[in-house]
C-alpha cells in the first residue's frame, strides 16, 4: 500500500466476517486445517479465504513454520481485532436473547477470593430470588489469571485487580474497596484465646503465606517493615487455601488471609479455626470491577456487576 488506508478501506476492499473468523481461528491454532475445522470449513476453502485476506490487505498475513503457520505482525494486528469483533457479536446475541426473555441469561464472573465470599456470593443468593432464570459461572483465581480469561472472552467481568505488564491498558478498573487482612490459627493454638497478643508474640510461630511476589505477601511484609517488625518465620509458601488451612489445622502456624475468608471459615462455633485478637493494619491494595476496555456488559451481567459494587459490607 502506497499510502495509509482510510477508515473504511478494508470494507471497501471486500473484507467479510468469514475472513475475520478465519484470522481469529488461525491466531488460536496456528494451523490452517485446525482453523478450518473451528469455523466449519474445509481446508481448501480456508486457504482461499486466507488468500483473499492477503489480496484485500495488500500484504502477507501469514508465513509457514514447519507443519503449521504463524501470523505476521499485520496478520496478528488484524486477528486481534477479529477476536474482539467476535466477542462483541457473541455478546450482542446474548443481549438480544436477554432482552427477549427479560431476566434470563448466563453470566461468567471472575473474582479473587475475599470479594468472592463477601460480595459475589451474597449477590448470587439475592439473584436466585429476584432473577431465578439467571445462571452464573464463578471462577476464583488470582487477578492476573482472571484477566487473561477476561481478555480471551471467557469471563464477562472480574472482581479483582489490574495485571502488571503490557496488557494492563486493555482493561478498565472501577475501584470498589481495599481488602483487610486478618490472622488465622487453629482452635487450641497457644494464642487462640489470648485477648491481647502482641506483635512479638506472633514472631514465635511459623507463618504460612503465598509466594513472595503475591499481593498478600507484599502487603504483609510492607506493613511489618513500616511497624519496625522483622519478617515472620516462614518455611512454606503456597497459593492454595486448602493447603494453608490443612497446615494451620495440624500445626501452630499462623496464616494471614483476607478477612472475609477468615470470617467465613471461623464464624461457626464448631469451626476448627479462629481469628487472632490482633489487627496489624494490613490491607491489600484496592480491588474493583475489571472489564475489557470499552466493553459493554450484557444487561444481566451489568446488573450483577452493579449489585456487587454497591453491596454494603457490615
């Protein structure tokens, strides 16, 4: 192309949805036959579509790599847009279905653990009464993994934090609240019934925390340093809540966890865990509603997102 294309250049040249579907499939499979299967086409027909794309664009959009292929920079740029267009069309179909049916629809929510317990679950309990035809899928995971799924179109929105790195600008964050942290131990722990344990008392026991690069670990260490305290003894790092609770139940270890998680697991009189009667003032940075930049949530998803945001935590 001798000069920059105009805004509607590709449409004028004949670019169609079938071309975009193929490019999106190629970006995911890196193989023409697999891409053809994904869009319900034959390999010869897919090859013709690919040739048409290159004629329309005026540049190569792929090159062979052994038994497969990969997209050129031009092809990848177009494929990224194609994937987004497909997601928007799927969302549009859902919108129309939900408008016709009123309060029905399927919502896919991602959340970090604390807000999943004290915001997402209460919202879903309410939705069962006010919108019984709505079905919901909830994925609980660290923010960076949730944002990958959000970007891939597998989630409608995330209650979490923005990821680090170059994809950060692809999302929009509406802050909701900070996440306070409590310390949990087993019932029967030497500090379990202590009405006023000191920070020094805490340092006599092993602590279980997620890996050092996690937000929780960074928040704990930063708060301890700011208070003039040393790092706690720590022989095990794990991101698994199941392993964390199993370990503190079988030892005198202390675990810092989101207060919503601690409250949920220790509130029942027969619970094997209890929250220590000390507040170190540890807070993880604010979480919020994360969406794809410029995305328009389907109506039912938007409703649940608003309810999660506006929930009053007692």
